[in-house]
């Protein structure tokens, strides 16, 4: 079994290779395919990146849970130690050219990310980190912000395909987000978490978000000094996530 540092290097290389592929692919035509989940959109590039990342990780002999081949298996029915990957987090941003997206890889034990690596498109930054490792942007150490007053803070969320917005959701949404001066939806959970980790915003929360969307971002947020609360959602690999800079007051 390889050491954690060696596994991290393999993941960083896989993210870098995938980012190169994505950057060179931009001009080539790709077709859209729809997914089985209501209102979720997939493109050919999701599957091409999936194959590329798996080719890089296969040498580690560690189980790979990828969005593109996950099916509806529960987290509890897989080996504890696993790679959790989202080959392209923010497909709609990519396809419609409306914002950033992330190539997201994490090493997890159960549902707990040990470290994560995210390659950001189109900016080309590579982030990595985790508890006990610290967090880095292209090798430079990053930290969450020191803002403590929510009314001075920025919060970020999203609307996962599996989330049904009912009255209870609206109440919980109101309870958290009305405290903040600004609320944003960036269209990529991994990039939202990276922005929290580098101090650009103070809170990220999404319910019924899938483990592969957030695993790497959670590790990087924790490595940058943030606090992440995670509950299991109602779907096999879904989570309710509340991540902050650890200072902002939610009362
Ligand atoms: C989506 C993005 C989005 C979140 C959705 C995810 P995908 O990922 O992370 O921000 O709100 O829940 O599904 O489908 O582009 O990998
Ligand atoms: Ca995806």
C-alpha cells in the first residue's frame, strides 16, 4: 500500500492531466447526453474525464467511487478506503460557458475525506489539502477568512438535482442565508468550497448534495482551517453540508 503522500501526488498528477485534457478539448465539438436524474445534465466530456482519471488512479489498487459509475449503491456498501471522484463538477457551467467548474478527487475513509485535490477550469489553478496537511493553491498555502460577523460575510449555496424544495427547506434556507450580506450560487460545489478555503467567502451550505461533489472541497476547507458539519442525506450517497470559516456567527 502506498503512503498518503504518494497517493496525494498521484491525485495531483491525475487532476493536472485531466485539466490539460479539458483545456485542449475546449474547441472540439462534444455532444450532450441527458442523465437519468431529473434535470441533471451530462456531456461526453464527463465520461472522457472519468476514463482518464480512472486510468491514473488504477495503479493504486484502491476502490474508485465516481459520479459516472456510482449507480445507487450506498456509501456503507463499499470498501472503507476509496477514491471519490467527480470528473467534472459544474457541467452546466462548462457546457453553457457561464462559470467555473472543478475536477474533483478525494481519498476517503467511509464518508470522511482524508485529502482532496481540485483542478479549476478555466483558471487552471490546482488546489489540494486536508486535515493535518494544510491546504494549497498551486503550492501556496491558503486559509479561510477571519470574518466573524455574518452580516459582513458572503454565503454560497446551490440547488442539487435531487433536492426537493418544500416549505421545510425554505425555512432552513431562510434561517441560514438571511443572516448574510450576500448570497451566491456558483454552479459548482467544489469551486464554492475552494473559495471558502481561500477566504473569498464565509459559508457554503447545500442539502442533498452528493459525496463526489463535495468530498475534495471538504478536505481542502478543513486543511485551510474551516469547520465542516456533515449529515447523511436521504439518497444513498447524498449529504447535508454546512461549511464555514469557523468564525462566522450563525446565531
Ligand atoms: C453540480 C454542481 C452544483 C450543485 C449540484 C451538482 P455536477 O455538480 O456541484 O453546484 O448544486 O448539486 O450536481 O452535476 O455538475 O457534477
Ligand atoms: Ca459531475
